[in-house]
C-alpha cells in the first residue's frame, strides 16, 4: 500500500489522503460518463442491444461511485457540529 493510501490514524492527521480519495473517485466517474456516451453512440450506430446494455451497466457503476462520494462527504463532516454526536433514543429503552 502506498503511503498516501493509508487512512489517517489521528484526528489531526493530514487531509491529503482524503482529498486524494475524492479526486480519484471523481476522475473515475468522469471516465465512466465518457464511456457511457461512447457506448450509447456505438450501440445506436451499430443497432446493438448488447452494447446499449453495457452502457446501462456502466450507469449502475456511476451510481456506486456517487454513493462513494456521499460516504466520503459524510465521513468528512465536522465532528464539532451540534448534530454530529446526537443519538436517537433507542426503541428498546
């Protein structure tokens, strides 16, 4: 594992690996969107349902990447925010 891929151990750890993760996901998301456009054009020109299905599969991959970006945003929220530590009451108590 490369040095910048490691998760920071302490709360005061540098944010460079975290920015790197977000940046990588954004790059892959952009590449996937370009791939979708190419697959749709190729599928329509070739009248190929299988190529259009591959474009649909890549759309699902993009949704997974967006979920990853949301997870990173939630992880990086300010821990001192008033709602960050609030817990809901347990229905069993």
